[in-house]
C-alpha cells in the first residue's frame, strides 16, 4: 500500500513541478513582471497547490492482482473454447470455376443457405444391339436412330397363273434393305435379294412361289432390323386347277384324286369310305367337350379278333333309322383296331342306308410343316374342309366349305 500511495503522490508532485517550470520560464522570455494583484493571485494558487500536495490522500482500493490474473485467464479460456454461433458459420461450397464468395456478407442467422441443384444433361438413349448382328463401326447418324420403313407395297396380292408378276415398291431408312419371300416358319433366305433403300421391282411367280404366303421388306441399321410384310396368294390355275368351284386362293399341291366311295348319314354325323386308298372317315357333327368339331381318319384297317361283317348288335333300330352294315358296321361297333370305342354313342343310328358315289380329294400346297388344308367331296356334293388342329396334330377338324 505504501508503494501505491507514493506513486500517486509522485504523479501529483509532477504536476506541481511542471507548473513551476512553466511559471519560471516566463521570466527569461521577457514577459512583464506581475502586478501586486497578480502576485497575490499566484501566491493564493501556490498555497492551494501546496495544501493539496500535503493533504491526507484517502486510501485507494486496488484489486487483488492474483485474483485479477485468474479471472482474466478464465475469460481467455472461455473465449477460446466457446462454440462459434451458428449464425456466423459459413456453408461449405463445392469449388467451381465461376463461383464468387462474398467475404463481408455471411448468410443471415435464421436462413438456411440455398444449394443450387444442377440441371442434368440428358443422356442419349442406348439401343440394344443383338449379339447375332453386332453394330458396325462407322455407322451413320441415320443408322444410329434405327431402321425405318416408310412404305412397302405389293400389287397384286392375288395371282392366278404361273408367270404372273408382282410389283413391289418401297422406301426405307437404314444401312441395308432386302426383299424376301416368306413361307410358313419365316423368310426363304436363299431367295432374299438385297435392294436399294428406295425403289421398285417385279417378281415373276414360279412354281416354287406356290408355297409363299407373304413377301417382306427387311431393313437393317446399326445391327438391328425390322420387317414390313404383305400377305400374297399365288395360284396356278394354268398348271393344275381345283376340282370344285370357289376354291381357296392357293395352289393345290397336286391334281385332284378321284375315287369311288360309299357314304352313310347318321343322327349326329357322317361316314365315308374311299375305295382308293381304302380309308374310312367318321365325321362327328357338333362340338366335343373341348369345343372342336372333329373327325376320325382310319387307315391301315386291321380287324380285332372275332370281328365280322355279319355281326349285329341284336337291337331293333327306332322307326325310320338303320343299323350300319359291312365296313361301316365294323367301325360303328368298334371292331377295328385303333378305333375309339364310343363311335356308336357319338354318331347314333344311321338315318338312311349306305350308298355309293364318286368323290374327289385335293390339298393345298403346304406352306408350313405338318400343316395342310384338304378338301373332300361328300355324298351329296358338299365340300368338306379337313385340317389338323396344330402342328402337333392332336386332333383332326372339319367343317363344310
């Protein structure tokens, strides 16, 4: 405390000394000597200064230096460890070549900094290329867009004779165009012809064309291909005609087969026997449980043990109806190998005795393996269309043409 007070007095004494020096300096500068009144004022001032210097100085409260140092250290520690307010935290930004950061304007404390969402650049649509026909390098821009067929036409679509001509016209976009005849399963590759992407040509109908069902334009680009197909009906009336009027618009596979035949009508169907080649046909009228109108085709006739044409069922037919005899009787009673056992049940009794007639048989030129359409003249001159249900040939179907 003594040291503190001494320092305080020295500060005040220094003021007095400074004032004395200033007053003393006035003489040498040549200022006029003070008047008695001025001297009295100076004496009064000097006396008051001396009184002030000699007066008792009240004690001055000084802070505890150790406590002050501790408090200061605590404040420094708190300031270094205190979290930065969220309002002053700047968002992290991904660097870009054009970004400009404003150092003096941080975001407002209550606002979430906006993040710019980039606009995605659309990618080109990828086109799958079949492995069987890989895309070639250097494909044109048009080919990259895929093949296109702008037009494909065939006239006429129905021809009558061998030697008739088909006119084909087309326009397409791609790398390559081909004209192909089509028969059943697909294009006849050996007869496909590469053509310009636009043009016209003629095709002369020959006997091989009798199997064609369509003509197609195939266009390839970038390893992909598309088709445009037109159905055609080539005929061969100058080569071999059909045996009946209003035939299908197809060429028959052969000339008509003529034969003597026998027929007999039943309550629910018809039987026909053809002398050459000794085949039986049993036509069931109406749909079966699967929704089909079927017939049985009996070839390579083999009788069951004990079978005889003289056998009878031993029943009297209803009035106006008949029991079939001879070969029809063997089929009706189920005495032939491979014949279904319910022929009688499905056909019923005969509605008239059997009778003979002349028949004809002819089939279309097949365009698909195991698929055919055949035509048979019935006992009353009706034309019966016969064909398998599918390539599996599970059942035989029929209808009147």
